[in-house]
């Protein structure tokens, strides 16, 4: 299924922060792929900081002109223009604008059509109304939530897509699930979907542990060369709908998906 394999690994990281560069170096070292969800109106913030569990962390965002270079070989996806809590916005038009304008701006910066999206903010960051607005009024083809399902099973609701685990608050759970994923003998397509923010590795300085996990998960029976968009494309095929939404960035021209 996944390039002849039944198990796929994919990563999703939010906010377009400077720490993405270090994470991408790790992914590239072990032949892994990630999707990076950016707020186009918040790019270029050099003095951006966040308080993470009592520690102030620098989290500068990428310069707009560097997006194509930084994320080359990985997928860029939308995350709204300015990171608002979408269900709290009563104006449907503004919900659509936050998503679609961000998608279009990022498409220009990345040099290809952006089709993915991750809901911003914590808590109840999406609902039926918001998902329906995005599905019917934007060019987005899938939306990632922040609700961990601790599962590797494929999903059918692509506008409320649940990741397997959140690396920061559930790091030990991620390690446990990673071991389980490595050991399992899959007879049906299985997906290990990890999400988070790259700056969170600075909080506990556990970059080395993350690299160890990536090295282990780059095993021969796992396809780690899939970003979120390709995984979703393959799931659409599983459910009988042929809709390839993204080409493989690492392929040669003669090997393109479309």
C-alpha cells in the first residue's frame, strides 16, 4: 500500500518556527518526511517567544522568502493567517478567509498548491461548522486535529483527522507506541502519525531522544517517506476514491505522481 509496505510513518509540526530547521535535519538524516503547518501572516517574527511549562522559549518564525528553501523536500500546509481559535469566530466568511487566504499565500511561497491544514490553538479548536466551511469553501483537502487517538488505523473523516500521539505532553506514550508500531505485523494499512511543535524539544532538551526514535522508526518495513498529504491520498484510494492531491517532492520529473 505505502510503496509496497503496510506501515507508514508521518509527522506534523505547527507554527513555522526556527526549530523546524533542526527537526528537518534529523528527518533528512534518516530519510523521513514531515508536514509543516504555517501561519503566513506570522512569518518573519525574529523576537517571538512562548512560555512552555514555565520556561520561556525562543520561537522565531521563518522569513517568507525562506519558506521554499527551509521546507524543501517536505510538505507545507496551512494553519490560518494569524492562529485564531476558529470556532470562536462567528463570521463564516472570516473563518474561510483565515484558512483559504493562508493556503493561497503559502502556495505562492512554497511554489506548489498547498492542500493540507492543521487547526490552530488548543482545546476545542474545531467543530462541525468549521470543518464544513473548510471542506465546502476552500482548497483544503484534509485537516489535522489535536485529538490523539493512540491508534494506527486509517480514517475516513479527513476534515477531522486525528493524529496518533502528541510528542510533547505524551512523549513516553509516543515511545511506547513507536515500539508497538515497530513490532507489529500489519496485514492492513497502518499509520503512525506524530504531531507537535518543534520548539517544544527545547523545553526538556530531548532532541537526542527524538533523533533516537527517528532512527529506530526508519526501519526497512516502514515507509517514512510520506508527508500527511500523501498519506491522505493513499487513504482516499483505500476507500475507493482516486484523488492524488500532492506530488512527491523528492521524485524525479519522470517519477512524478501526476
